């Protein structure tokens, strides 16, 4: 089945964990049967081994002091510290620009307690723990993301707590730093609910910027058409 549009890529990786592949400006997704709500627009015989071809999409990246990548890739030479993340059924190996930009800003902050809203596969929570942040709490609406965060934290031998929660409706703990790599509208609804001295937000294009009363911009990183912002209470 072939679908198009880069904006849908992360969603496709979540819905079709068996395989997503970029082909001629569109994305091919592999599944025995399409999920409810998806129509088959193109099919063809797929060669043997398609179950593992999706791994070709996920590659390690260097972000500051870290190499971040999937377990089937070796750590790049000369990198002092690795974050090994298996995306499983949840978003994120660290390769997406919003994850990299958030991680760049995170590395500029003094360690303290940290809340990771929408923790996905746990890349940012794990990085925070390796940077000395503690305690680190990751929350997500998706139970698969919570499980992936816990499993990946164990693989990386760091202390991260993860649980299922909705930060837009449930009370979240007061922390020194909060991370929110989610959609812009969610960021703007979330900020008034956060009790943190520094917040790193991302998940939106570089033409966008969170604009919420009571928060001021301290720093911004842009790359590949995406952006991340460092905010503080005004």
C-alpha cells in the first residue's frame, strides 16, 4: 500500500510497525491487512524479507556528546556515549529533526528533575538520565510507548520512570525541566499546566513558534524545516 507526504511519516511508523519505506517521494507500508480506516490504494508482490526492510530506514545520528540509534547499528567510531533505542511500536529512534533539536537544547541545561511529556520510545528520557537529570519521569497516552521507554531505559542501564498519563487532563509533577516534543496545538495547551523553570518544546515546523502568555523564549534551534524552543516562565 502506497501513501504520500512526509508529515505522515511518524504516524505511519506507529501504525505500521512491520514496515515503512520511502519510495519515490511517497511511503510504502507493509502489513498483512490494512488497519481499520485505511484503504488499499496500491498493492504488489513483496520479496521475502520485507519484515526487516523497515530497519533500513532507521539510522544512528550524532547529537552533541551522544550517538543515538537502533540496536542493529554499531556505535560510530569516536563517539563517547551511545543511546541505543529500539523503536518497537512507538515513535522515535532519535533520527527525526525534532528529537535531535530537543536533545541539543537539553544538553545546554543544568541537570535537575525532569518530565518528558509524550515520551515515545524514551530517547529524550534516556538522554536526560545519562546527562545526570533525576528523577526522570516519562508519560505518554500510548501504553506501547510506556513499555518501550521502560525497555529501552533498561537496555541503556538508566533510571527512568514511565507511566501512562494525559498531561492535558491530569495533574503533572513540578519539575526543574519539562520536555514536550508534540504538536504545536498540544504544546500551547500544555504550557499553562506545566510547573517547570525550563521547558523545551518541539514537534512543529520552523515557521511556527509557541505563543502562550506567561512564557518567554530563551533559545531556539532549527533544522531540516523543523524547530525546537527553550522557554521559561515570564
